[in-house]
C-alpha cells in the first residue's frame, strides 16, 4: 500500500473543459526515508519542478522537467540524511 497525492489541473478552453488533459501526480511512500517515487501522467506537455523537502522545510532535491505522457522517477534520499 502507498500514500499518494493527486493534483488535478483543469484547462478551460472557453468552449468547455478538456477532462482528458487533467494530469495525475503521485508521490510515494509518504513519509519517505530511502527513496521517493514520483509518477506524473499527462496528455499535454507540462513544465514542472520536482522538489523534495526534509522535515525542517529545507529543499534537498530540485529538478525542473519538461514532460509529456507518462513520467516516473525514483529519487534516492539516503544522501540527504
């Protein structure tokens, strides 16, 4: 079992809402100790920045990305402890 965060984004076209353009964003496990898994699925190209923040609020990982389709990444966290 895993915890995940889903962040829907809705694109208004002026004519209607494109339900197929809503991206899915999942991060697990939460909390993470050794490794963080990120999954983003979108039908449109996106520019995003992935950040991992420790318990004190310090950004320990940051990566800007341009993605389209399905993207997954494993972020090792042991180097930040």
